[in-house]
């Protein structure tokens, strides 16, 4: 009886999602997901702290403890990356005494799985790796402006698609409108948000070419 009930519930959930998603007549699920990725290609508001379950509060507190507390409390921009099955990390851009510094802080193992009491590694024994590099004021301002542009289009996602495993991204900007944070779950390749992630990752890359990246930033900004 239980297997039948489980299947029935799953079918109801699927049908509800199907009905709310705005799928077109005759459109396959795969085609719809691809279309929705383009139509809902924007950042989304972050959840309220008061809506979190306790386990999620504990997890985010550990992210702050291990990855964020060594960084400037008011960066120009920041991207926090929380994958389902690999190490979490943050890329941070800040200005210190006129120098623009990009920092990447990454845990040596998944902070999420280190919360499991059966996990072999004690959370207090986590090791973080820190990489830094400097960039020009011009590039820093371009990246900051790009984040502000993306933030300005933040809106709720009403596509009816519910994600589980994947990667959650949190973007923070502290420009003209003050501190703002928005999020996105596993954006698809070719979308604006996926390109925003790639550009942010490039800031810490050893292959960074500022002139080339500046052009890519301008091209992406024109798409928003």
C-alpha cells in the first residue's frame, strides 16, 4: 500500500508543478526547462533567516566561521558557492588602502558533510586554502557595476521548477544602493547568470587578462 501511496503523491506533485509551470501545449519537459532557464535568467531574493530550519542556520554559521570571518566585512562584491557534493568556497573583491584585492577561500573538504556526526573528520579540524591577487581599479569598478546591474533585476522565480542537488550561489554587492544579496541555483550554461559566475571565477584565475575580461563584462552587462 505504501509504494502505491508514494507513487500517487509523487504524481500529484508532478502534476501540480506541471500545471503551475506555464508549459506550452505539446512542449516537452526538457524543452520547457531550457526555455524557462532563459526566461527566468535573473537573480532571486534570498530566503528570510526566520524561515530557515535549524540545520540550515547551523550550516550557514559554519560557512561564515570558516570562509567569511577572515575577509573584509564590507567587500565590493562577493560570491559564495555552496555545491551539493564538493567543497564550499567564496570569491571576494575588496579595496584595502587603494589596492583592489581578490581573495578565494575554499575548504579542504565539504563543510556540509563535516556536520554529519558519522563523518571521519571533526569540523574543528577543517583546513581552508586562501588565494589572493590584485587587480586594477578600473576592472574592480567594472565588476562592481556588473554586480549592481544584475542585482537591479532580482525577482522571484515562478517557473514551478524545484531543484535539489546542484550548486547554490549567493551574490553580494555593496555599491550605490548599499548591501544587497541575491541568489541563484545551478544556472544553465549560456545564461547571463552562468556567465556572471564565470567572470567572477576568472578574477582569481592565473590566466586573467584584464583587457579581455573587461570586454566580456561590457558584453554581459548589455545583455541584462
